[in-house]
């Protein structure tokens, strides 16, 4: 397993079980309706997320997590829980 996969699993997995169903919804987390999750918005579902870890998730270096990047993060966490 590569380091990015490990991070993705741990970063979301640490809080996924405690998160509310609404928090799993990208649109609910996107408070400013920018179609991307800022670091601050991602902290709502992963309060222990660091800026460095967020940068690793932001594979296109846009400064926000796209729906695809968020989906990858969430899928990795769900896979870890199962």
C-alpha cells in the first residue's frame, strides 16, 4: 500500500464513524458553494486533518478538494471500515 493510500484511509477513517450522514455529503460540506472543499470546510468532517495532509488529497493542487478527490478520500475510508 502506498503512503497516499494509507493517508487517505487514516485521514478520513479516524473520524468517519463519528461523522453525521450529512457530513458525508459533499454539497453539505461546501459551505460557500464553490464546488470545492477548502481546507476549512474539510476540517468539518476531519478535524485532525493537517494542511500537509489536505495538500496530499488535493491531487490537482487547486487549493480545494473536487468532488472526485473527496469521493476518493471517502471511498478509501469506507473501504477501511469494511
